[in-house]
């Protein structure tokens, strides 16, 4: 293939200077949020397991028509 390499084009420069760092930032945010979500879920799971409330039977209202 002739012509400039991708990183030498305007679109390539924009990809490496803007798009890729933005993707990395968003992936980091997603990972941070997932870690927080897991921590909260673990806390809630610990609370439900240690509680003495007996589980109740689901009612039709619980499914909301699904």
C-alpha cells in the first residue's frame, strides 16, 4: 500500500492524540465504577446473609408484568 502510514495522516494523529486517550479515560472510569459497584454489592450481600428476616415468596406485583 502506498501513501503515508495511518499515524502520519490527520485522522491517525487525531486518533492517537484524542480518541485513544479518551477511550482509556473512559475505561478507567468504568473500572472505578465497577469496583465501587462490587464493593456495595458485597456489603449488601453481607447484610442480607446476616439478617434474621426470612425470605418471602415473590408476588405478582414484584414482576411488574414481566
